[in-house]
C-alpha cells in the first residue's frame, strides 16, 4: 500500500515538534551519531551532543505552532523535500522563526536529521518513505 507523502510529512513534523515541546530529551531517537545540528552558528555533531544542546536551551517550556507543511518528491530513492513554517512561543509573545534542515528516514523508522537550524521555517528531506512507521 502506497503512503501519502503529505500525510507522512505532516505526521513526522507534528511528532518532532510535539516531542520538542514536551520532552526534548526524547528527540535523541530521531538523530544518529552522524547527524549535525547548526544552532546560532554552532555546529553540533552526534546524538549525545545534539540532545545536550536541545535540553540546555535557556527556556524550559515552548510551544511550536505549525502553519504549513508542504512537500514534494526529492531524489531517486523515494525521498521528499518538506517545507515547514510556523511560530514558536517561549514567552507571552510568539516569535516567527525559521528552522531549516534535511531529514532522511532509515529502516525501522529511525530518522536522521542533518543540518537543522533552530528556527521555524524548515526544509526537510525525507528519504526511504516506504519504511517509516510513526505512532
């Protein structure tokens, strides 16, 4: 059965940002040792270092609001490019922000994020879509 790419992209984006908002440490399962996070100019490599960075951000609570999730096919291996826009609220006033990055999915539903910047417009490349399982 073929998966709807729009539904897969939306499900992953909702899962990622809901997890970010409620339990940033749990995002470790979405990164691999070769993943890199670029945050305000700092390049952070590997699951442990990325998780440490995300859990040490200066705000304890935040709420992402997803405005749009758009995707299109990308690459010969069934991947897709996903663009996310929205806002993040870390105080009484929401701020527009712009995350960007690439994401490729691997067997057994593990996702590898590469070069995501911490902002709230994201280009995300999803690869290996047929093997994703989101719950």
